[in-house]
């Protein structure tokens, strides 16, 4: 099983390559490992917004904000 850092690196590469499905899987895996990973929540929100899932994006952004209080 990859570490959070490895998954984040994979996600960033996937985003740069335009592979949002892989990036989303990586961010979900990071969140599953660490529910308090604000970077994963925020980046998942960006992907959800780009895919038109506005409500889910807002939920992700709110999770990131809760962590950073």
C-alpha cells in the first residue's frame, strides 16, 4: 500500500496529465488513510467542481476549512 506522500505525488502527476479519475482515486485513498488531510480534501473539491459536482465540491472545501480552523 502506498504512503500518503506517494499517493499525493501520484495524484499530482495524474492532474498534470489530465487524468482526473486517477487523481480522484488517489485523493480518496489519502482521505481514507487520514480524514484530516486538508490538502486532499481541497484538491478533491477542485476536481469535483471541474466535473460539475458543485455540492460535493462545497462539501470537500468545507472539510478542508474545518481542518484548518
